[in-house]
C-alpha cells in the first residue's frame, strides 16, 4: 500500500489543482460546514440515505459539523467553478498489531457530471498525502460489489482488490444501497 497514485496528475494534486480544461480547474480543499448542501447532494447520489428533504436534516448537518471537528477524521471536497463536485472523508483508525494508524475512506463520491475529470484522483491523492503526513501504514476503502466502474478506477490509480466486506444491519436500515 506504499505505492503512490499513478499518473501525471500527482504534482498538480499536490498543489490542490488538476486541470479539467484550461479555464476550469478542480480544486481540493478541506470541507467546511458551508459545504453541507453540496455534500448531502453527493452522498444521496452515492446511495447514502437521502436526507435532503428529511425532517431530521438539521441533525444530519450537525453530525457533519461534528465530524469536521474530529481529530481522527478529515473531510475534503473537490470544487469546480465554485461548486462542490466531489467529496471524500477519511478516518485514521488504530488496528491491533499496527503501531501506526490506517487511513480508512468511508465515502468517496464525484458527481456523475464531473466523473472522468480528475476530481476523484485529486481527492484520493490528497487523502494519500495527508495519510502519509500522519504516518499511516496504509489506506483502505470499501466499495459496493456492483460498482464495477469504481473498482476499475481504484485499480487504475494503483489500489489493490484485497478483501470482501460483510454487513449486518439493524432497525430496518437498508444497506448497502440498491444497485443504480
């Protein structure tokens, strides 16, 4: 897992910019509470529970703001022309028999209209840079087994398919999200 992401975009991502076109770069930065509107749209697109018109939406916003304040987590957004087009969060978790933390990515999503623009690569490269900065021993993420194009993307940028995930839900929660 010590490999760097492949491709010529690494140097640009290190500076927070990847060119979509000469006039429209993608910029990666830390998420703020003001990003909630865009992030909740992206999470709904990813298949997370849709809280956009939910009566509990303010509670979800508060949970997002609490997440942003955690010392063991990081959330980043990719912007294009001032709009949030991508989101990734990472948690630095301690695993037994490892002295350093593992960087675990629970969510990575790029708006369908912005896929193929370098936003996903830029987000992962920045997460990798931050994980190395925090002395992580590696990175991991999970992806629904039917997201073949996402799997191809992860392998294209240097990730290895090394595990199978299992889940059990409680209280009627539907997980993972249905195939789209």
